[in-house]
C-alpha cells in the first residue's frame, strides 16, 4: 500500500483562488486539502488534525498568515507530547513586503509565492517542502 494521503491546509481570504488551488492540488497530488477563508477556523482545524503542509495567505484581515502560523506553532510545541510543526508556504499579493521576506529566514517557512501564481510553481514548492508527496500520475 502506498503512503497515506498527505494533508494540506490552505487559508486564504480570496475564496475563488483558494477553491481553484484546492481543485488543482487534489487532482494532481495524492493529498487531502482542507481550506478556510477564516484564520480562526483554520486554527481550530490545525488543532484537530495533523497536516503535512500549511499554505497561508500572508495578508489577511485581522490575523495574517504569519501570525496564524506562529499561534499554531506555539500550541504544537507546548502540547503533550509536543507536535511536529508542519512546513509553511506563504502566498502574497505583496511578496516584496519586507516582513514577508524576513519570514523566509524562518527555518519552517519553505517559500513565498506571489499572487497570481502558476500551479506548476506551487507544485514545485509543495514537492520541495513535502518531498514524499505523490503525484496522482507518476
């Protein structure tokens, strides 16, 4: 039997883009994809389930992708037993933003894609972050 399905959590307040991304990923990769436009709901999902990769929009109202990631990481690190914090890919309409660039120095942040992005670029980044994720068609 092949590896279990990988799980990806996408959080983006751009619902149309999020849907297209989910459709593309579930058709091209052996993975389960959860999505939410609401960071607070995504936070709850991240507490309930284990993910192999997080894909967060950098700039969202209220809680941005960076803050959401640090909140999840804190909870994971302080849980008993500690949970492994999954790698993060950030997507942003303003990828040149200084704060986004600073985040790339964080070891768990595996990349920053600026919107609009090509799905094959996203796939490359996902496969770098989760090397054992399988393509649906080899």
